[in-house]
């Protein structure tokens, strides 16, 4: 029975030795996502300006970006467990300060500082685990393995977090909802760091030593060694810029069409319910159709078109809840078209995958800064429609950039899969 369970996990592309870690990421990210859909409207209702709200999310995004880059090199240098533990501690410290001293007194400077500290938390925790995945997973099933990562990451952050908060803010209140996040992140850490017994090593050749300073510098020098990694990082930034821009202004925009904050939270949660399902689907599609093709057509082109649809549907349908829901679900599904990027970028290099993932993780963290910053900088001059068009055009640009992210001729995706078959032909069924 144990062999059968292991074989099933392998077939669906889930590294069996890291299963507890995946569950921990799901629960941790649920705790992290409790305020994402309502914090901006909450601040505006307490006499803050939208520019102040955007600035808060922008500062938060800066620390997330720094932490996202550090997660790759720190995980490779010190091991994922230590960097994940650091993320947990910083998240708890930031949350205590933000809720207990910032929100409680509506002290904006303290809110800025403590929310920034909180921003260091989840990238160190989650993206360090993603580095772990890239080292422990055969390349032929890496697309599916990272698909599972984004399944649990997004499922916690945007689905369970949104649905839980829509219930908790009514039953517990806004501040207590944020306090409860500490329980959830601690529970997630229990699964990911205690129940997960998997070891980690970078398979560095025997006798080869690298100083910690050199390992950290690889997070920058990898760009010179393999410029395509930088292109992957830029595409990754564009991938979720809209995801972090939308919550700053769309709830207010939707309110003009009589869509309440609670309804918006339900729409937002459903959007990412579709997204997590398609994270898995596009993991499989990418392994079959090709990582680049999936990113270009489903991710870049698809998201560009559906971003425009989300904005114009409320006006075209006089604020139809279900029409907005449908447009959002289409966008959320196609957003998963970028999932193979997490397989494509580390496959550009034979070694130093942690450094390549550092750039990709930086690209994952920067949208938390770039999205709100775009809103704060331009909404007063070009309005909601202008912001939407910027986001849509960025998606189309990402499709163009992906054309240039090609694997080396001796390392095509098909050849990688054939190699995996040959290496495992006597070890059971191919995943």
C-alpha cells in the first residue's frame, strides 16, 4: 500500500517526500492572506486616502521583493528550514506590531514600519520551499511539482484566506481576524518544518567549496552568466502585478456598480479557486505542450484580454455579479498559464538553481510593490481605465519576452523527459 501511494503521488507530479511541506504552505498562506481583500477599503473607511493605502502596500511590497530574492540564495546557503523559520518569526513580529500598535491606534507611521517587517515573512517561508522543490524533483515532472506548489500557495493566499476572512470579519471583527493569522501560520510551520522530515543538499561536487558570501553574490551574477534568467524574472513580475494592483482600486471601482466588499471577497475567492485548479492543469499542459508555448498563449495573451474584460464587464452589464464573476474566473484560470515559468527558469542552468530561483522569486515578490505603486502613481491622472490598460499591455509584453527564453539546444524539454525515462525505466511507471 505504501508503494501504491508513493506511485500515485509520483504520477500526479507531487514529490512524495515533501507532501507535509506542501500542506504547510497551504495553511501558512491562508493565514497570510486574511487581509488581502479588505484592508484597503477598511483603511479608506477610517479616513485614510487611497494614496496612503497604496503607499502602505508599496512599502510592504518592497520588503517582499527583498525577501523574495533573499529566499533563493539563503535557502541554498543555509538550507530551506532555517530560512523558512526566519520567515515565520518575522511574520509574527510584524503582525504583532501592525495589529497591536498600528491598527489599534490608527498610527500610520507604525503601520508602515510593522507592515514592512511582516512583508519579509511569507517569501522567506514559501519561496525557500520552492527552492527545495526544484532540487528534489526530477526535471521531467518539475512542471507538475511547481504546479502543485502554486496550487497550495494560491489556494491558501487567495482562496482559503479570502473565504475565511469573509466569515471572520463578521464573526471576529477586523483586528481579531488579523490576530488569528498568527495561529494559522504557526500551524502551517508545524507541518512544513516539523512533520516534513526531508533533508536538503545542493549536490555540490565533492571537494568544491563556496563561501556564503559567494553564494549570496550568485543571486546577482547569475544574470550575467545566463541573461535569459533575467528575462524570466521580468516575465514573473508581470505575471502577478495585476493581482496585487486589483485589490487597491477594484473594490472601490466595483462599489460604483453596487458590488459590495463582501461580494467582492466572494468573487476574489472564486477567481483563485479557478486559479488553483488551473495551476495543476497548466502544470500538466506545460509538460506536454511546452513551457514557453503555455506561458505565451495562455498566460500573456490570455491574461491581457481578460484583464480588460474584468474592467469593462461591470459597465456593460450594469454591475451584474455573475458576469463579473465569470470574467474574473477566466482571468484567474489563465493566470495559471505562467506556472511553467517556475520549471523553465531553473532549467536554464545546470547548477546554481537557487540563484536562478532567487531571480524568479524576486520577480514573484516585486509585484506586491509594483502593483500598488502603479495605482498610487497613476490613478489620479489616468484613472481606473488607464491603470487597467497599463496592466493589459504589460501582459502582452510578457508574451513577447517569453519568445526569447529558450532552453539550450542540448537541453530541450523533450530530451529532458527522455533522459528521465531512461534513468527510471527499471524503477516503476513514468509519472
